[in-house]
């Protein structure tokens, strides 16, 4: 299977404001544009970022926006560690990567520099074995994390904060631990034919500390 031909910079500079502004941003889970606009009226810069994202309903029926605010300290991850895809298509609890040509998606993402925690992408293309070759007891992303980390020649790109990027469901990436204390916003808009908006306000958020079992996938 061939992975990683992104990400692409959309060339939008996002300025969030002060720490007080960041920790007041409402957290959203699978929100439509309309739902996001209605809850982000006090944060016009986030609305501007959304408006920079093109929409073609002939390609993808649905859009959903995830917005997460995390308070980080040095060594904390804003997401589960390890290489993974934002595919969202799962069968029997595990990502069905061999079906992504049918159930694919694209994503637009930005994050603020809070805690100096960035997102890294593999620079491709990369030919990796299909999930069917893994041990049945191993999680899909644990399998790929092990393969990718064993490749000493891999090229990794660290994204810039406050910039809007587009990437696909075939682009392996990972979060990095914070280097300092700070508030971090993570924004992602997903376009797909299966990820129906739920229009929910997030009521909680998690951070993660280094632990090898986390990289076994989920």
C-alpha cells in the first residue's frame, strides 16, 4: 500500500490572541460549519480559518469540525502518541485501511504553538505492507508505528504552528510532546462521505504522558 503524499500548506496565518482567549475557546466534536459558526462568534479568526477551506459537495457529502483545547506541561502529549492516520473508517474496532479508497476523507488542520507541541508527518510516498500481514493480536497502528520507527532513513516534516494545512487519510503523522507549559488549540475539519456531523460540545479533554504501550495503537 502507498501512503503519504501530503501535507499541503493552505497558506493561512492564524493568530489566536492571548492565553485568556485560547482557554475560552469552546471545544467542538464533529460540528457542522453552521454549528461551529454559532459557537465561535467571539473568535472571528477561527471562523476566518474555516472560510478559507473550500467545499465541493459533489466530492464529499459531509463536513465535521473537531476543536480541542489542551493545557500542556513539558513531556505531555496532546494526543495518543505514535504514527497513525486520520482515517475514521473502522471495521470491528480497527482501522480498515484497505478500504480507504472507498471510504476516504480529507482533512484541514491547524494548531497553536502552546507548549511547543507540534505535529509531524512522514514525507513520502512510502510503500508499506497491508494490515493483513500483521499478527492478528497486534493493533493496526501499533503495527505501522513499529515499521515506521524501524526505518532509519525516513524523512519527517514538523509542521509550523498557526498555519492551515490540508492532508489526506493516507498521510501518516504523529503528535509530539510539549517542550514547555502552555495552552494549545487543535482544529481539524474533515470532509468525507461517511462522517456525519454530531454537533456536540466537548465536555472533557485528555493529555497523555510517555508510555510505550500507548504507541501500540488504538
